[in-house]
C-alpha cells in the first residue's frame, strides 16, 4: 500500500509543482502583456504605482501556488487515475453541450464568486482576507491574482471541484481558463478595451467588464459579480458602469 502510494504521491506533487509554475508564468506573461498594452494605449496611467505593482505581483505569485496545487493534483488524477468528468472525444456528449458547458462553468463560477465575494465584504472577513485585493487603488493589470491566501483558496477550488461534477470537453475547459485569465486581468487594468457599442448594448448589459468592476474598486459595496451582472441585478447590488 505504502509502496503503491509512494510513486503516485510523488507524481501528484510533481504535477502540483509543475502547475504552480505554469499558473505563475501564465500570470506574468498575460499580465505583462496587458500592462505593456496599457503603456501604449494609456501612457502614464500606472505612473507612480511602482510600489503597489510590486505588492500586486508578490501576492499574485503566492496565489499562483494556491491555484496550482489543487489544479496540478486534479490534472494528475485525470491523466493517471481517470478522475473527473473531463472528456476528450467531442462525441462523448451531444454537440450542443460544448457551448452549454462553457456557459454552465462560467455561470457556476460567477455564482460562487458573487456569494463568497459578498461574504468577504463583511467587516471582519474584509480586514482578514479581502483588504489585500482592495489595496490596489486604482487596480492595474498586475492585480488580477492579487489576493490574500484565504481569498485565493476560495477561488482556487472552484474549477478543480467543478470538473468532478459537470462534464466538460478538455478544449472547452481550456477556453474557460482563457476567459478566466483574460477577464481577471482586463477587468482590473484601469481602462475599457471593449467597444462602447458592445458595453451599452442589451446583451452587453449582462456582461462584466472593466467599467463594471472598476466601480466595485471605487465604491466597494456594489458590483460584486465576476462575469455576469445576473446576481448583482437580482440582489439589487448593481450600480451600473463607471468608465475607468
Ligand atoms: Zn477586483
Ligand atoms: Zn471586493
């Protein structure tokens, strides 16, 4: 039993370490790209924010480890032990499930985020676990993963838990992670990259972009959502957009 567990455990830990490195690198490359883009599109926007950006990078790299460990262990279990409901043949489930599963993952993640985020704004939890994220005033492209470890843990468990519950094609899972990464960064980068026409359109009115999340960083007790404005609107916490 121990002999059996030994190599498996070592491989799972190696996968956790590798995933931590991947998440950390992904953060540095994508945040670095959008920070560079910000310098081109809004020169001087991050002027004088050097110390804040340093703190954002340190907290984000710590978060990368907290995200990488469960993701790495689940990835190992998927490859080696047949864990999870991730599938690789698109015909394992009806084709309509490909877009439906994308929406399901985003909606479930958004729901988890909205309610945990509201809890994190209760005074004691805020001081303990969420003040780190709000220390970014105004946030920058480097703040995407700038979380206290407790907050990082609440975010890190979502996708590794969902893959055990909701079937998803491996490519759609990649798309979920891409959307999660890009929106996490662009919602914090301090300017709106999406065209006004989309933001102010009817479907655009249900989506969260920088104009929506920026207001959360300005006013705190509103606009708690992650991808969609569904819960904010339903619960009366949506205060609309604020052009950053
Ligand atoms: Zn934020
Ligand atoms: Zn908040």
